C-alpha cells in the first residue's frame, strides 16, 4: 500500500484546490444538482480514492478536475491554474502539460496504432522525441511488441495498458482515473492496477482514483466519500482500520 498522507487542510496550497464547487445540468424535469458545494484539497504526491454510489457525482468531479467540464459555481485550481478563468485552448494546454487521464472505456483513437496513440500528447506539445518516448512507455507497460497494432487488434487489458502509457508518457503532475478496471475481468484488472500504482510511485504522480471498489480505494492513502453531490467523509485509510 502507498504511504498514507493525511487529508490536506481546507484553505491549503495543494496541487488541487476545490472550493464550494457546484455543477448543475438542465433536464426536462428542471435543474439537476449533481455537485452541491464540494470543498477539497489534495497535496502533491497523494493518492486519493473517491467512492460513492452511482449518481453521487464522482465522475463529474473528475471531469471538472481535468478541465473537461466547467463548474456552475465555485472554483477549481490545479497546479496553480484557475480552470474557471481559462478558455478552451488554455484548458487543452493545461491538460497536455499537467494531467493524465485514464477512462473506463480506454478512449483510444481507433485509426491510430498503439504507438501513435501514446505519442499524441507529446506531439501536441511539439516534442521531437514523441515517438521515441512513446515506444519507451509502451515497453514499460509490456507492450513493446504491440507498437504497430490498432486498438481493435488488442485485448481490453492491452488497450487499457496503452491508455495508461499515454497518461504517463508526459510525466503529468496529476493522474485522473475513472473506474480504470470497469471493463476488465478480475485478473486483468488486478494486473492493470498493479501497473498503474507502480508507475505512480515511480513518477511521484498525484492520483485521484474514482472507483466503486472499496478494496481498490484502500490502495490509496486517503478515501473521499461522496453522496448526493457532497463530501460525506474524508479520511486516511489507516484510520479506518483502527
């Protein structure tokens, strides 16, 4: 298990600073409040598991932390950047430079090879060594022999390993993972999690892991529980076992 890091105090200077965060969407029945005033601080190097029932706002929170959605109210600061003050181009550059994202459904480009998929963020950054680094990243996740394969030619576990290589290749400060084993069988999912936590430890990456699995959340040093769009518990993992 990763070393425990106690929850950061509200008002701190963490890598992630969320204040009074709200997210509301319109529906035929009226407004739906998905997040209802979340305040959260995460320090550099922490691994935080975010748990809660379906509909509690876990994935919405992740989308807001990655600048993929905009809050209705409140603020989100990541790596010193106020995401609410940035336009779409600036948000794209922010994600390129600071954030890696692993989704449940892999989100690989089907017309690109594994090597090309991993090289994408480096190419966007103008890195001349994009493909050299992509090949090294795929070697690290055990897919050096699959460089020229397309997603449809890979198993689910292999596709998620490509997605993890892509998330880590630019050495981001923050990794967001949303149910990364949700589409995998238990054995494959366990192997993917071991790989992800190993890479996180190697790079010192801050991890926010969205999961329904309490055992997986307990791999993190801290668990944040959501219910009905609010934080209902925020505790170090070891405190639970006391």
